[in-house]
C-alpha cells in the first residue's frame, strides 16, 4: 500500500481558486487510483508548509527554491490544457 | 446547472455595458454594489484592490474575451455573494499565473466568499461557467439581468 501523497494547493487567498483546484485534483486522482491528502494555503504560506509535501500545485506564482516539484496552472479554472496538467500531476505523484 | 451562482447574484449586483478605463474602476463599482447591499464590510473594496495589485485575478482563456475573478479574504465578507460586470470595452487585468502579464478582460465576476467549504458548489459552477463554450460571450452580449440569469441557468 503506497503512502498517501500530500499535495499542497496554493492560490492568493486560499479560499476561492485553490478550492476549485483542490477539489478537481482529489476527484481526478481518485479516479486514477492515487490516494492524495490535499492541503490548501495561500501562495505566501507555501515555504512554511512544504516539509512533508510531495507536490505543490498553484494558480499563482509561489516563492522560488522550494526544493519540491511545483506546477503552476490555471487549467482547472480555464479548462485549457487540463488533461496535460492532470497527467503531469499523476506523473509527479507516481514518481 | 448554475442555480447556485444565480442564488448568490443579486440583480442589483449586475452591471452591464460598464464604461470603465481601469480594473480599479470595475472593482470599485462592483464592491460598491455589494457594500450597498450589505453583503461586504467597508474594508472589502480596499482589500480586493490590494490583492489585485499584488496577486491579480485575470484568467486568460486563449481568445479575445478573458475573465477576471477579483476577491479577497473571508473576514471582509458579511454574506457570501457574487457581483458581475460586463464591460463596454475591455480593461487590463494582470494574469493570475503571471502578474507581469496584462490581459484584456471583458467580463468580471467578483467573489465575496466567507467559507470555502460552504461555497464549493458555487465555486465549481463559476469554473464550469468560465469553461463552457460560448457562455462568456453570451454574458457579454446580455442587455438585461434576466438575460444574465438565462445564461447562468443554461
């Protein structure tokens, strides 16, 4: 049984866009058979929450040099490139 | 299905064919409507403007008609609501994923949220609306709040 992967989902306020993104990732990864623990935060809070995180997905730029994979994407809001981003997230979590 | 969006959107918070010259004009207008309706605190407008300046909310959709979703922290909100403006001519908003890039925006949906878990359905519907082909163009072309609700309910 693989360890549940932790995805930190960030946006500007941690209330609107990251909620949409968190929801979409949880659903899509469940369908792909990947158990994820989703946490939401503001982009500015990412460095303090990064320790046990496997992947950061953000709708807005996050501070540099996090030492963890970061995917910045608006695909879950605009629909543009969503399939590709989901594949990228899956690859990052299976890696 | 966009019942949830319509429920949060008072007709008084719909502004059509707005003549604006900056994103600040639009934010002032919509936040003013929400404040007049008692949906947000007086601090809301300043908080939205500050947030927009540092972390903009423009969403590039790959075409001529882009959308922005200005919003801020829950403590400025009294009752969760939406406000919507269509613009006579696009104004520039920074792109959410690249604040240095400005995109022309023709439809603005202001979000006043106080609880992300309670408002998840509405947020999903906003995202679905943005992704639905033709929906933004139909909103932009609407000449009455009834036509807006017709698009949202489609």
